[in-house]
């Protein structure tokens, strides 16, 4: 499990309003979230029809 070192930012009433984390930990979180999203998208299309290389090229050309 990723250990997150956080600093809580308080407003003038001492209420939490934000969290600061080291950039390296933020980048790790970003990568985890991106990989999770990619896995979800791959799951969504796993049963979709596959295109040949030629069909894929034609499809991408039609999007322009």
C-alpha cells in the first residue's frame, strides 16, 4: 500500500481546507488512477468486434 505523507492546510477558523502531499507521491497516485481507468476501459470493450489493421486505418481516417 502506498504511504501518503500529507499536510493538512487549515483556514483562519482552523477548519481543514486542503491537503498537501509530496509531488512524487502525487505522481504515483496519478499513475495508479490512470492505470485503473485504462483497465476499466479495457474491460468495457473486451467483447467488442475486433478490426483488421486496414479497417482500423480506414476508421481513423474517417474521424478526421
